[in-house]
């Protein structure tokens, strides 16, 4: 049985959601609520039957659990939200936490080997910009010290109970606000990271998605959204209406800048300066003396 298949089953079907967002994983009774709450683990992510686990080669190559995806579990949430607050299907999904500040900092701890550092910095500036363009949030990169959001590229087991699986499969994961590891975003170092082409995994697409998680959004149930759980490649990258409503539910909309109405230009100056003086009439002027 391949490690990636075991990892897929454990991460997306057995572990409780609380364990997946930054709290220590425990055995025994911690697994019971997950089995009770999700009696059919294939309902999310289309996991294979138990008897198929021993014969992975027999599974079709287009099985959705093999598709590259985010490592944050997409268990059904307690409630979906519409922007008016009513329960509704196929809407944005919230984790429940958010940052209590609007000016956030981020730091890139380690970089992927395939791309230069300045190019990676540009990618993350663009990734946060799609969220700051529609909210009051601001993002500033810091290169040392503490930061609200910490970005790292790492491999396999890296200390958070969410191991990566090498190329393909799990691409990245992030931790929600108000959790033990809030602000952490981890990318799989072993992916073929690229930008703007199909030669590998597009870093901008994945980074924008993970920033959505770290700000408080769960996976969307709409395929054509930034927050959909499976990797997709599309340019130009922009938020769907579903993504936009979700992030604005948490942080509000971008304040509208009041532009004053244009004023009428002042009249042009007269060709000759105006004066109240009356020029003298030489015919009526008296002379005391005349010279020749």
C-alpha cells in the first residue's frame, strides 16, 4: 500500500477537523467523533472503497482523490452562508475565526529552488493583493523577526501532523485564525513550482488559495472559485463572487474613496487689465504754462 494513499485516507476521512487545524493529534477516542460524524468518508473527496486500498493500480487514473489539491480538510462545515446569513447550498464556507487586525505582515521563511527569491516575493505580493483589493486588509512583507503570516517550503513530515507526499497530491496547507498554529502556510518543497504555464504547479494559484485559508475561509463547493479544494489553472487570477462575499463577510468591503465633484475652471484673465480710473480728456484740460 503506497504511503500517499494511506495519507489521503487519514487526512481526509479519519482525523477530526480539530486535529487538522493546529492541535495535537491523539489516538483512541479522538478518532471516534470523526467516524460518527462522517460514516461514509467517500462522500467528500470520493475516497476509494476499503477493499480497493490493497489494489491501488486497479483504480482509474482520473479518480478525484488523486488530483492535486490543497491539504486543508474539506469536511462539511456546520453551516454554509449566503451574504444575507441564511443557510444556502454552494456558498462560501467560513472556519469561524478571523484576524482582529487589518494591517498584517507576512514573512517568507524558505524559498522553492525552482524560482528566484525576487520572483517568489512578487508572486506573494500578487497573491495577497487579490484579497486586499476587496477588503480593508493591508499586507506588508517583513524579512526578519515576527510576522502575522509565516510562509515556508518544506517536505514530508515537518512537525505539524500534516505531512506532504512528494510531487503531486497535496500541494500546500494553511492554518486558520484562532488556532494553535494560526498564520502558518506550508508549501510542498518537492512540487515543480512554476508561474504562468502548465509545466508544473502554478505558485500564484496555490498561494492565493492558501491566503484565503489563513484569513479564515474554508473550501468552497463551487469549482470555479479560488477556494475550491482542487488545484486549477486559470488566468487572469481573480476572485469569484463567492470568494469575494466570503472574505467581505469576515473583514468588510474596501472603503469607497470619496472623489469630490469637479469644479468649474476659473474664467480666463481679461486681455487688458480692468481699472476704475477715467482717462483725462485733453481738450478740456487747463494749462498753466506752455513751452515751445
